[in-house]
C-alpha cells in the first residue's frame, strides 16, 4: 500500500470514499439522519476546501492504484490533531490504519509535535484499534453539533520518536 498527499483535485475522491465508508462504519450506532447530515456538512467539496485552507493535511491510501482510505490532520503548537482516519470496510483490520497512523506519527515528529490527539465516538469499535496503538482516553465529551450530540472520547498518545 502507498500513501500519497492529497491535493485540491483529490477532494472529490475523498468525498466519494467518505460516502462508501461512513454508512457501514456508523450505521450501527448513530442515526441515518446524523450520518447524512455529517456527510453533507463535513464532506461537501466546499467544506473540504475550507478544511485544507485552515491547514488540514489530507492523505490518501492506495492499494494497487485504487484509493482505499484517507486521513486528515493538522498541527497546533506541539499537538498533531488527527481529524479523520477512514479505510474501506473490507480492508479494516489488515494493517492499513496502522500504516496511516505511522505516517502521521512520523510527520508529527518532523513538525516538532509531542502529542497525537483525536476524537472517537464512544461506541466506535475503532476505540480498541487506537488503544492497541498506545492511545489512552484523556477525556469523555458530549459535543453539541447542530441538532446532534457527538458522544466522543478524546484520545491522546505521546510521540517519543519517529517510529510511531
């Protein structure tokens, strides 16, 4: 698998991947209305462009020249905030997510970050994936987001070297 930095022309591909990944990922524990709303709010092309303009770096994961996942992250002083990490369902559990996290960790290290931080829905099985990678729950939060409440954990992991 290969990781490539995404550019503006890749945003429609990220939008398409989000549509393919979000439904099977979230339908078991958030409502259809919330999934639709979040996809419209976060993955509208203008919203993705705005995220890039705000400093979010997007990467795409390819397998045999086919995009199979994506991630985004940004830096705030010594913290690398991971905003998105999504892999097509049939490739989950096969090391793709770890490969992306290693890439982000190495980027964070180069940029002088000492902490990786992300939010994960409290009911998301990915919680265990992040724990296996050394993340711990720093805080439990309920975030009002329009008419919804995001029931999340804030998870963190210290960066000790470039090999994350």
